[in-house]
């Protein structure tokens, strides 16, 4: 596989990990009940950091394979995963402006990809 | 807290993050999935540290402003990285990549509001 395509796959995987970490951190800020609050806060917080740490390694591997100015813009894709995860796991809804933004990000990333070797 | 403090701090935070990414890129060439190697990779360590510093500034600023207001400024990172890549990594920017950055920034603004 070409280095560039491998870099893209790796950075996309990173963005998924990044979104998952943010979701876990969001969970860690909520508590079910006061008595077990400390434990729940702690577990989700730690899980979030572990997830982000793994993601960071994947991101560095992506940088090994691709140019920074090509790889970095792909990070914006995490906004899309965060939006989807928020709908699925947090019961949130996305306004029309949010969907427009997601489309703009996808277009932007594809333009960067087109302009990169 | 007034904009005269918040905005410059966001510029600082995004610059730190951009320089952190630059260091991660430089350090990635020697990166190996072995702990002894990672510990000696000062570029990776410093790069991660700058990232953490940038995040700390951002999280601190969240005490003063709404996420929907601050988040769009994080898009500045993409601009800084584009310039830093050209200056320090010998990479090239072109019309497609700049157009992409513009769309991404616009997208982030729309997603945040």
C-alpha cells in the first residue's frame, strides 16, 4: 500500500480514537449517584486517557508515513465522529448548521487530499 | 474575562499545538514502538508536552467562555500547521490544500455554533 494511503487510514483511525476519548471524558463528568461518583468519574477519565494515548501512537505512526500538511487536516474528521457518537450515546441532536459543517469538513479534507502527494 | 486576553491566549494555545505537531512529525521518523526508544525521543516527548500545555490553556479558558465560542478558534491550528510545514518541513502548500483548509475552518465554525 502506498505510504500516503496508509497515513490516511492511520489518521482516520486516530480521529475515531480521539472522538471515543472525548465521549469517555464526557461520561466521566457525569455521575450516576453521589456514593459511587468518585469511582465512575475515575474509570471513565482513565479510560479516556488510555484511549487517547493509544490514538496518539497511531497518529505518530501516521506522521511517519505522510506529510504533516496532509495528515493534520484529517484531524478535523473527529468532529464528525463526535457528532455521530453524541447522537448515538448521548441522545443529542445535530442542528442543520451542524450537518452543513460536517459536509464542509468532508469537502475540505477531500480537497486537501487532492492537493497532496 | 475580556476578549483582549482570551483571543491572544487562543492564538498561543493553537500555536503551541501546531509546534507540538511539528515536533511529533520530526520525531516520528525515529519513532519505534518500544518504551526505551520512545523515552529517548525528545522531539516526541516535547511535542506531546506542548500538546498537553495547549490543552491545559484551552480547558482553563473554557471556564471563561462557552465551548461554542472558543471551539472555532481551534481551527487556527490548521493555518499554523500549513505555514510551519512549509517553513520547517519543506512541504508544499497549493490551491487545493488551502481551499481545503478554508472549507475545514468554515465547517468547524458551522459545527460549533
